[in-house]
């Protein structure tokens, strides 16, 4: 659309949306840094005919894999924060795709204005 590419207000709207996406991504990155990392696993142990369940968090720190035991009273809170982390990660990826699309549009329109 040659008309839309030369239109200043539309260009401004695209730039504002790209800035907003960058701001939201920065906020989501800060939020993700505060949430726990890793995956929740369950280990079953048999002892004297009974089966016991142990929940533990598996996370990577550098080259090492860390297994941290999670007490039963901390389990619901940890599950909520892990779900929240996954939700934030999905939202971050959506904004990342949107920003890539907007950057592509802005780059294309800037190239066309330079050529003319």
C-alpha cells in the first residue's frame, strides 16, 4: 500500500506500538527473573511396603543440574508461580513475534522513503 507507507500518522502509530511492545517485553523479562526457574518433578519411593511421593524442582545452573526438594506445604505456591512463569513466557513470545513484524514493516517503509 503506497498510500499507507507515505502516511506520517500511520508511521507514528507503528513506531509507538513497537515502543510499547519493547516496554512490555522489558517488564515481562523483569517479572520472569523474579519467578522460580526449573521444572517440578515427582519421585516415588517405597519403604516398608508404603509408597511415598517426593516433589522436587529440577533447574540448571550453568553446567550443573540442581535438584531441590520441595516440602508439601510449599508445593501449591510453587505450582502457581511456575504456571505464572509459563504464562509470562508465552506472552513474551507473542510480543516478540509482534515486534519482529512491526520492525519488518518499519524497516520496509524506511527503505522505500529513502529510495524516493
